[in-house]
C-alpha cells in the first residue's frame, strides 16, 4: 500500500492506493495555519486512511507528498512555497518520515499532477506531452519520451515564470512579464477589476455587490453571454496561447493538458489557444496537437505523489535486492 498527499494552502488531499493505482480510501482535511498544525493535520489524515482500512502503519510501503513551490526532492525540503508561506527551507519530508516511520518522497505538486495524469489519466496515450496547471499562478510539467522530466533539483518546468514581456508586470518571483501575470486565475481577476468600469452593462457589476470577484464568477458570467466576461477570457487565453507557442517550439508535444481551477473554463480557453498556436508556432510542430483537460483534478496530484513514492521504493528494493 502507498499513500499520496497533495498539500495546498487551504486543503490537504490524501489517498491510499495499491500498486495498481486502485484508490482504496480518499480524504480531505484543512491544511493548517502554521507549521505545527499542518504537520498535525498531515499525520492525522494519514492515520485516518490507514485505520479506516484496518491496516497498520507498517503496511504502508512509502508516502508521497506533492507541495507547491520550489522543492529539493533529494533532501525532502520545501525551499519556498507561495501557498504555504511558513514553509521556508522546511524539511517536511524528513519530519513526516520521522513521525510515521515510513519512507517519504517530496515533489512539486505540478510534477505530481503530471505523474498522476501519466499513470491513470489522459496522458497515458502519449509519449511526449506537457501539462500546465492554471490556478492563482501557473505551474507545469512534461513527459518526454515517456519519462517524467524534473531537472537536477526536482523543480523544473516553472512555465508560469517564463517571460513573455521583458518590460511587463512585476511578478512575485521578482522578474517582470512572467506568463502567470497574464494568463492565470489571478490575472483574470486583475484584468476584470481594471477594466470593469468601461463596461457599465456587464452583469459582473451587479454580482460583485454581494460576492467576491473571482475567476469562477467571471467564467459563470462568460458562459451566460456577458460580453465583458468573454473579453476577459479571450485576453487571458490569448496570452496563454503565446506561452504555449514557446513550449510547443521547445518540446514538440503530442498533447497539451490543462489542469488547475482555471482549466474548468477550457471551452472558452482551448479554442483561442489553438488558434494562437496555429498562427505562431513553427510549421511541423504545431499540427496535430491534442488539447485536453486533466481527467481527475481532485485526485490526480495525490495519486501522482503516491506513484512517485512507489517508484522510489521499488528502486530502493532493486538496489538492496
């Protein structure tokens, strides 16, 4: 048995799986407000997964953790995480390994999502594909010749921090003109807030009298035909298309898979992205690309984390065997 955890700023999603990827138990719990409560909640949800299946901790071969941010997989350290600010150079992998007595592997959450989709999702059909996770920021990952690519530190594929305007908006990473400043959920909200006054007839104006302006709200109004809301998504999808053009020219993928909260608006986003790629990517690379959405947004990252833990445990067994 293996456990996979997807640790976000709000929730911890956790599952128990066997070697074939059958999900035997799934639970979600709040992350916590500080390092101590987050550690307690991680161990609590692990205990729940194990006890509800009438197992013991020594029945668990390994635990995989996916977390947002810059990760040192070898050391089990979160260097920095935008969603969990109290994790700075934080050895969460080693801490959970000590608390549970079980081997732990730590990976970037986007990498975990890619592995989950590669193992049990839409990525199974392709040898070369890329994923973009579209949320508050933009993450991603790549399968190259049917292998996950992570780079030397395990934190590669930060697609959101590729530069599309060197004089553009300042990004939280310190750079200017990063893709996620133009094509993320937060970018959609920022754009809507900036330009809404120019569209007095927009239905968004009425809704935000009692609701918070979110990308989800903008999407809901867009599919109802609001001109301004559709304009926002057209702009965001166009910028995303520019970013994907660069990735197509680099990776020559068979498929582009979208994940994250903003991917729910794929019916608005994908047609625009496809048109931009067809217009701007290199001939011979841009043709016959499939544009897809992650199969199971809720569970794929945790399942991928479990798979990464499984693979590491198998490699360790091979060396000792």
